[in-house]
């Protein structure tokens, strides 16, 4: 068995792992990076980029649906060539993956180890049966994998996860999507707009990333108007049949019904890849799920020399967060034991559906309802949104009743990705509602909708402060 001695061993060559490796090297430490699977990061290979390619095709196909309202007439109809759609998705996906692979290949070959890593102690790793790595610090950046409920296993060979969709050579005629979360909504709506019959099922009434009941309910109505969406489905059976998969469920009206679809897509969440890592050999403390307990400011597992970053820690499974966490973990691994907190940015999440969904800062469920006011705007009558026939949406902005600072938001609407960025910058800068209202807003733009929500919040803050003043008097 080959033996390598290094300062920092990084397990996983995804976004977080690559960031950790580069940070350790930048700190002039010896480092190796271990990867068992194909290079290319989840984002480039099966996540952010291929999903946006599919969504872009869906948006182009859906455009003519509005032409009649605009006064435009279409002779004939738009035909979706599924094979051509998927060919572009895969071709462009491979291009993005190629950029990442090229970056990995620039890492010296002596720093790259291929195989499955397993801790054998707090300072040693074995990679398959060919390499032993002795280290003084380590970073776990093993990513995550789709989590599939047992009931869906009945779909057998017609059960796929979002990763598999981007390997299709053509579009199916029908699918059942389980999980109306971020991944499920993006894929489900895109497939629906590309002519695929979509039925979507959820549990507990959850839709997208929302915890605010009003915003969540708006999203349920918006997507339910496009395709079958039951956010609290009562599914009794999923079974493979000759012509596809039969899904038996109780319909909205309470009646027992069934549908046969070509594929079942499991968009039911992802689980950290920590099984088989030999964490029990490291001495670090694990929680009830078997995940390392860690400090999200430093990424350190307890007081050990082991750090964890990216989807593997199940904190904020987003690319920009994985990059930040990897950089913090790699830097602290290099400087151990003198670890220090890294920059954690304001939480920001976007779903690239139509309308888009976004959460910023602290979500509604994380706040004390008595300690905030909620500024609201509907995009149904918002000027620029109506002009573009994109006037569906509702935004709630949360402000602290004590000092007026904006602390979070949940929103569905046109260009939510841009509104969310403005809010994230304001929250990270600790701006009050009044200070945000001092910023320029052009006319006519969708951002004026955000100003409306801020004005509503400011009026509620002032009313609250006046009541407190009268009580004090």
C-alpha cells in the first residue's frame, strides 16, 4: 500500500472540497484531495447549470402562450423537439463540466488520489486498498446524494432522481414528481411547459422553500394552475406496470384515483454522504443522524483537527455557501489550532421557476411574530409586472419592531432573484426599512414592488412605535 504524508487531507473534489484544497495550498500547507466519483461538481454536472438549461428551453416554449393577450397571432403551433432539447442540455452541461474538470486537472497529479476514503484514526485515512494517507488535519467535503422514500421503490427501473433527468435522450410523455421543493418545482414546471404531462405530490403542504403560510399558499395556487399539484398527497401505492408506473392516490375532492406515467421523479431531498467514512474512528462527536457536530462559523468538528464543508454538513446546500464553507474549512485546517470565524453571508436562496421564489435572511418560521412587522406587496397590480404579463406574486418583508432593521423576506414573483439580492445586501449591511427607502428606485421597474413592501413595513413600524409611545405616556 502506498503511503502519503500531508498536512491537510481533503475528502471530496466538489465545490467545497476544491475551495478547501486551494485555501490550504494558499496558506503554504501540503494538501491532497481525494475523490471517488467523476469530477465536475454537483452544480455543473446534475444541479444548477443543467437545470437552468432545461428551464431556459421551457421558458422559450411557454412564451407564445402570452402572445394572444399581447395582440400577437401565431399561425400554427410551436413544436417541442424533445430530443433536440435534451441534446442542447447535455451538450452545454458537458461544457460547464469541462471547465471544472480542467481546473481539477491543473492540480498536481501527486496531490490527487482516486478512490473511496475511510478514516482509520483521527490522523489517518485509507483510500480503497491502495493508499494510506497520514495527515494532521482533514476536511470532509463529500457532498450529498438523493434520498428516496421506500414507497417510491415500487417504480423499479422507471424511478429516477433529478440527476438522471439530464441523461435522457428525449422527453417522456408523462411523469409523477414527488417533492414540490426547490428541485421538484424547477424540474416539474419546466417539463410541463415542454409538453410533458406532470403530476406533482408533496407531504405536509410544503411548497418550495417557504415557511410563511400566505406566501406558501400563493405558490400552491400559482403552480397548481399549471399542473396537478397536491402538496399534501395521500399516495397509497406506486407500482411498475407494463406501460409505465401506476400511482394510486386520493384526489383533491377525496376520491380514489390513479394515473399511469412513464417515469417517477424523486425530488424528495438529499442526504449527506457520510456513511462508510469511518467517522467512528475519528473520535469526533456525532448527532443522532450520524452527522458530525460542527461550528458553522469555523466549520470545525468540536475541538478536533477535522472540518466539514458543503452539502456534507447538511447546513445550507447551495453552491455559494459550499464555496464559502470550503474556503473557511481549508483556511482553518491550515491554521489549526488557531482557528477563527470566517465570513458567513446573509442566507439567500432562489428557485428559478416562473414566477421565481426566494428566501432571504431569516425565514418567517425562524422569527417571533410578535417581534416583527410584515411589509407586503402583491405583484398582480404592480406596474412593470402587468406590462410584461408577469404579474403573479406576493412578497413579505420582515422588519424588527425595535430598531426597524430588515431581517428577512419570503417572496414569489417576477425577477425575485434580483429583488432577493437587493434585500440580502441590505440585510447584511444591517439597513433599516427607512434607510432602504432612501435608496433610488427607477420607474417603471419591478423593483418598485419591493419599495411598496418597504413602505408598508415602515407604516406598520411607525404605527407600532406610536402605540408604544402612548402606552409609555
